[in-house]
């Protein structure tokens, strides 16, 4: 028995004791193959998944390395079945290879004939494969390259894609490093992507993913299609590209709801591509509008499902995915792996930490007690009404007023879901309300005023905060909300709240009604935030005066 | 051994020193039970077929080959024997010595000799050491003669001869003449027969004499060497690494057995009627333990072999698999000792958990714990395989890919006469050893050497204790409401924590999760919030996170705010004074009244008793229905329902007449039968017939003559007046005794009317 920081559980979770002196080394060593699942204060939980192991294989790690790492850092003996499982899982990657055959075109070749036999008999790949060229090789219909990769991953034999890429229409793109330089990890990320062909680069928020994308474009020197989440992001990409590369404004087109330009470098939003009219995607032709040499996917973890289907047809083009996390709420990590590519680069943990990913805010849950009359209404209401009744209690308004007063000198956002509640809050707090019906212009004006410090307090609806990049605040107070994607919520939280200039910790208040479904929802989120390493406290509304600010 | 040899085996045994004799009895234990009277009996017992076969099964391929060569050679000398076995002479001599030790070979005055039963016992192909050559002729041709005659043969004859040699040394000749001279030979077969290279044996068949075969194979019984022991490919792995991996498996195996048996103690799986464990239960166990079904089956079988699991009766009385009381003793020991118990049980177990989940030849799935799931050779194969692992040089382990087939080949060489499933059995032995932590990475754990060495005590395994996680006495609490015990918790601590939190992940460490329901569970068993706080802060090395403190307080706040109790009836009144009056009435004490609110009393007396009693006390209660309405009741007037026959008149009449006519038909038929039967007194009747006759007599009051067999079996005839027939007993007035007597109806053999 050694005194390692890692405890390997038989259910394939790895527990890392972070106060251990070797925790940093261990974290670095296991990061390539284990997914971080929870990171509360003392023990971080990683999980070994087939995808994680295959990612490691794609990055050039072999099973022996993984096993040795586990054995080296493990405090206790490592369960034997787990080691066997790791070796077996990793051995599955690369038995099948997609290759370009000089005479037969795209083929699936194997180094292990029984595997090919098994695959040929699998229902999932029916119709994707053509005739058998020799015992170890079978022709693949060119149009099925993506679908086949998806299907193979599902049956547990992920194929390595060596079939190469089309070069695309050449277009000169260079980085313009006159007044800045690419950071080392950005350069490494772009290079490992380029050598791998296609794949995903994982970098934390604010680590300069755009520049990795730009650098990849400079490698490709070809026309590029960039897919981003929203219009604001599209503009940021454009500005950044103009500033950092040899591209000029005229060479970059925006393809969104408002503008439809197709230029050598085109930035499109997921939304416009996935817009469906009369059962068809009218803007799908953009993908074939030019002979793209490179496709950049921003925020891969948010990639909508239809984009996967479209991507399946783009397997001959180089693809780079940029994201802060590979974890997807919908569990489609496998599609990212098979369609865009394996993880090509992962930022060292230390960098992530310095980016403020961990514990950027102090989360406080304030519990209010429903007054007796509202409690009665709540108890007798229909289940679908309960959440609204619980979250719109008038007690919350009083508590929010208290909280706002405590942080009178800090920029504060009040976030809610129900318009009537927001209006009531707006009136009570004498603050402007931004909701779905507020015009874009008015919205921009208010946000600008908030940024400049003119406005200290905004009441915003969930709708508003989905569509527009919210300005930073030091204090956020959430009074109601359907907690959609928890991952997204945490990211938004991290982006929304920055520590104050005088070093004050940013505060995130959530006001919930005790003993109602509101509190139940809050419990899930409390767990999630705690797992993400946010400091979390629960106080009763009556105890607010005791809170230190 | 004397140079001039012995007259018989018995003589030889008589001449052996005691040490050598006891070696024989150790190697062939069946010779010693029951103890033979003398060497003669010992020798004859050694030559019995069953004992011989048992001894042959224990031989290596080389030894079998030597024995085979001895049979082929017939009368031979030691030197000649060594020359015809295709092996290193020293090895052959050693093998011969071993065969002598086993009393399979003895030294006759003319040279070594195999027991006569050996030739018959040698069976199987070259793999089992059988050359396929016949015994040499009593007066064999000299090898030079054979060689010369072979040279004279035509090519087809030579081919034919080689064909016969490769196919058992026996053939039928068809039309060939058996007595021809070489010059007259017309066919290849006749050529061979003429030169006595094939010898007629009668019945149209010919055999190839051993001496010819020997020459054909270059003067030896086999063309291939028989002393090539298959080598085991190895790779380097430090012993420490092997120990670490194996100890991990050992700890996991022990932990899983304990977890499973603990679980089965409260949720026992049913025992199938055939004695096994249902597939569904195996699958559930596999999910519980986080291992595949094969490993689960192994753990279950091992627990059963160790006496920790047996069939018993569950709460409802049905047969179930239950942990034994041995489990309680076992659980208190150290992990290493617990492992030793399991490993020892496995080492000597003839069970075949590797078969679980596969189908038997009849297509039935093998269930774990099924009684027939055992194999006689499993123990031997397992022990042989692991001894081979133990014999590997230090720092080397079996190579991962080629190691297993090589080990199978090695075991096949060591015990060639074992069945064909050997490859599976060797693979199982290795897999099971790794799953139980006896070995790992293709090597044997150092602490398991005592096991392989046949040590009966657990002295050697203390090394394992140093390799498994030491118990810890604290947990780390985190804000996401988990507690991580970074090692196995001390058992009292673990039990308490399990009450307070749910286990989320197991292994070297345990992750617990607190939730309001888990905290409530603890409160349910009588903890107070304060105790929970104290316990949590005492086991935690780190400050208790605020959300956890809050969770406990919040759960305690709502705990018990609603009280539940049992009552038969309630009394409700807006007038509190009226209730007080009832409650304090001197005669109300027996009603079990209790005030639970100013306007509500509850009573332990049921409503139908309570109501008249309350009226007696002068109250005027009304009964409230479940919906809150008042129920007034007047005394019930009882009425029965008018029976109604819904069938139409015509049908009823038709049915009635049909029934009657059927009865009539039956009666008439009965009468006809009775009349055609010959009548006579004392005629035996069927039981129902005698009953009918007796009943009839009861009804008519007639006297009957019955035949009766009494307690002593004596048959007598009596005249009686039956009074009643009931419960198998006839009560009747016996004319002879002039008294009432009882007769068992089944003893009445005949009933006949007596003429009045």
C-alpha cells in the first residue's frame, strides 16, 4: 500500500484527495483519460468512461500507461476487474480503420478479422457497407462515412479515420502577430488539432478559444465555415478575426437571422442552420455553398442535434470543435467523438484554475416561509400550478428588497421567470425591467447603462438572459427560474459574476420558498453547484441581517 | 531393487524398505484403504483395473510413453527400453524409476515388466503417450532382418505398411492369401504377409508386429521426442506489482462477499427446487456488486464452499439461500484472515462456476449453486495450474497472450489422460485466481504461496494485511452533502453512518450521501438532531459544511410534526364542556377515551360497543360517516331475500322429467345387474356395497349376517341388528353377545340378509 492521493473505486470512479501533496501530479496524469465529474472542496470525483479512454487512445496514450498511472497514484490496490476493463476498452479503439483505398475508394479495414465479421453482422451498420474487397477490407459507401462512424461507436468498435480530407478552396489566412503573440497552449492546441486531422480542443472559458480557431485557420489556409451559438458571439468572432489575422472585414461574412452573406470565411449561427421551414432546413445549402476547407464548431457542448446529422455528411472536411467541457446534458458525447473527432487538446488544470473556473462566486440560498394563507393556496393547488405559486410569493419581494439594500453600491441583477413577479419587483425596487417584449434597442441601452455604472440594478427575465449576453454583475439574485441545463447555468453563472474590483466576492443569491417544490428544485441545483466547487450556504430569510457582506 | 530381479511384484514389495513402501501408499492412497493383509494382497490390489487406471491418470506424458514402450517391447531389458524411448536416457531412467515406485512396473529376473493390466489401461492417442504399436512377437525378428525385408518391398507395399502403422497397426486383408512365399506374392498385401511384416491373426485380419513398427519408426516407439515439456512464455513483472494487483482483487473479493451476504441476510434469494440460484438473482447480485456475472457466480460459489452460505428457510418458510452463522464469526476477523478462509475453500473446491450461464448438453442453463455444477478433475487442474505459476522464476509472470495456451499445453503434458475440457478448466483456474486475488497479472501473489504450498494455517497471509487498506475512523464531509471515507470504515462507525446516509460508491473508499430521507431514517430509529450533529462532527476531520448542518436541522424541524396513532372511534363536539363531561364521567374509564384536541376525543373501543355505552352515560351521540355526514339509524328489521327461480316454466319441467328418467334408467340397470348376480349369504361386497347394505338394514331394522375380521385377524360371522353407520363405524346389536357393539366398517367382509 502506498500513500497515493487517488482511490480507485470498483464502480469506475476515481476519488482524488486534493489536499494531498501529490494531488497536482495525479490530476495532471489522470486528466487525459478520466472525466471530472464533481469537484467539491476535499475529494474530486473522476469517472472512467469508454469515451474518455478512447480519447486517450486517440491522443496516443495506451492502456499500459493508464494502468500504470492508476497503480502509481492509487492509495489502495486497484480492483483487478477495472484494470482488465480499461485494457479491453482501450484495445477496442483502432481495430477498425477508415482508409482511402487506391482503387476502391473509402474502405473499412481491420487488423482483427473477427471484429470485422462481428461488425458486418451488426444491424446498425446495415446498408452502409459495400462489397468485401479482401478478408480484412470492406468498401464503405462514401456518403455513409459519418453515419458509419456513429454506428460503430454505438456497437463499441470505434473506427479511426485515416481517410483524409479534401483541401478545400485555398484562401490565404495568416495570424497577424504584430502586437500580440499566441500563448503556448494555444499554439499547442492548434498544432495537435492539425496533426490529428479533426477533433475537439477543450479550453476553459476565457482561455482564448477564438485564437485557437484562428490559428487552425492559419494552418488550413482555406475557406472556413465557423458555426457559433448566437449573433453576439458571431460579432465577437468577426472582430477578433479582423484584429488578429490577415483577414479583412470584407473577407468575413455573417450568416444569421439578420444578414445572409457567404464570404471566404463565413460565420453562421446554429440557430439559422437548424431553422426548419415546412419540414426542410432552408439554410442547409450554406454547407455546400463553397468548397470549405475547414469547419469550426464553437461551444461543441451546445451543438444542437440537427447539426450532428448535417455534420455526418461533412466527414471529408476538416473539423475543429472548441469547448470548455465535453460533458453534454443530453449525453451525446459519443456523437461529438465520432462525428467531430476525439479530444485533441486539453488545457492543463492549473490554467483552468487561474481562469477562475473554480469558486468564482459565493452562493447563498435564502429560504423564506410562505405566509399561512399562501401556504393554504399552495397546498390545495394543482401540481402544475405549484411551482408558480411557490416561487412568486410576496415574501420574496421583501427579501429581495433587503438584499438589494445590503448591496446598494454593487451592480446587481435580479433574475426571474414570471413576468408578473418581475413587474412587481421592478415596481418595488424602482428598477427597470427587461423582459421578452422589451425592444432590442431599449435592451442595449439599459445594458450599456448598467455597464457604465449609470444603472446599479436591473430586473431581467430568463428570456432576456437567454438571448443576449448579459453584462457582468457582482451580485445576482434569482427569484424563480426553470433550471434547464445545469451545465449551462453554472457556466453562465461563472461568466455573469466577476469578483468586485475591491476584491469583494461576487454573490449569487437564490430565494426559495421553504417546504415547497421550489426548495426541491433548489436542492438539485445546490448539489450541482457544490459539485462544481462553488461555496454554498443556506440561510433563513430571518437570518439575513447576520450575513456578512 | 535387486540386480537379479524378483519372481513377482509381491516379492519386490516385500523387499522394499518401509520408506519406499509408504511412498507408494502416499502416491496411491487407494491401496491403503482398507489396510491390505500382506504384500501379496497389496500387489494384487495394485493390479486391479480401477486402481491401475487411477494411477495411470497421475502420470506425465513421458512416463506414459515409457510404460507404453515397455508394453510394446514385451520381454526386454532396461538398456533396450531406454534405447527405444525417444527421450533423454536419464529422463527415461528417472521415469522408469517413478513407475517402479508406483508399482506399475516391477523388476522381473528378465528385466522390467509392466503390470499385465497396463496394456489394456493405456488408451488414447499419441497425446496420451500411446504409440499405437503392437506388442512385439514372442520371438521377434531381429531389427536387421526387418530392415532387410523392408528394403525388398515394392513402393505400394511400403506405403500400405506405413498406412497400417499409422492407423492402429491392424487391417483386414480381404482376398489376399495368408500363406504365400515372397516370390509368389501378387499384391502389396501379399508381399507384406509373405515377409511376415504383417501377421495374420485369424478372422481375416492381420496385425503389424511391434518389432516392425519399431524399425519403421527408426528404432523407437515414437518419431517425436516425448520429453519436451512445453515451456511457459513469461514477461517480467515485479513481485510487488503482482502483489498489489492481487491484493486489490483479494480485498474486493472479501468486501463483495461480505456485501452480498449482508444483503442476502435481509433479502434472501429463493433456492430453486433443483437446488441452484435463479438467473434473475444472480443478475441482481451482479448489479449489486458491480462485477460481471461470471465473477459474481465465483464469489457466490466460493462463499458457499467456505460454509458462509447455505439453504435455509426465509421468513415465509420457503427455501432460500441464507448466510450461515459462520458469517458472523468470519466478519469479525481481519481482511487477510477472511480472505484466507475464502481462498482455502476455493483451493479445494470441485465446483465449476465458470460454467454458470452456459448451457449443458441438454440445452439447460447452468445455475450457480446447482448441485451438479462440479467436476472431479477441477481441483487437480486448478492446483496443477497454480503450482506451475508458483514455480515461475521470481519477478516473472505468465505472458498475457501466449501464456494461457502454453500453460494448457503444459498441464496437458503433465496429465495427458485428463478430459478435453482441460483448456477451459485451466483458463478458469487462472481467471478465478485473479478474481479472488490469489494471483494477478499472470503471476502468483507472494502471500498466496502458503496456499499453493498446501499450508493449512493462515500464518502466511499476514503479509496481505499490510497490502489491504487499513480501517479508518473518520470521513471527509463536503458541501455537496457527501461524506467520503478514504478507506474501509471501522465497522461500528460504518453501521451508524449507513443509517444516516446512503452509500453511493463502494470500493477502497466509500462515498456516502446525506439526504433528507436518509437523515429522517436516522431520526426514525430514535436519534435526536443533537446526536446527529455530534456524530457528524466527531467523525469528520474537516469542518461540517453549513448545508449539511442545515439539512439536519431542517429535517428535524418537520420530523414528528404530524402525529399518527391508532383509535377505534372518535368523539367530536363543538361543545368542549360536553366532551369534558364524558371524559371525566366516573363510568367512562373503561372506554379508553383520550383528548387529542379541545373538541376531539378518541377511543380505543369499537363503535358498536361505544355507542350504547355512551347512551348509558346519558350522552346523545350520533354517528358520523366517512364523508362527515350524520348517519341516523333505526333498529334493523331483518329480512331474507325471496328465492327466485328465473328459469322458464317449460324448461324447468323438461329438466325435471329428464332428471327423473335418467335416475329411473340407472335404477333399472342396477336392478338388472343385481338379479343376474348369483345370490348367496356371506358374499363379499365392495366397501360401498357393504355400506349400502348396512344402511339399508339400519333403515329397515332388519337383521343381517356380517363377516368380520377382528383385531387378531380372525374371521367370524355374526348376526347383528344395525343401529347406525357413522364415521366408518357400525353400531349394531350383536345377537351373540346380546349387546350393542361397534364394528369397523372396513373390516366387514360381507353383509347378507338373514331370513326373518
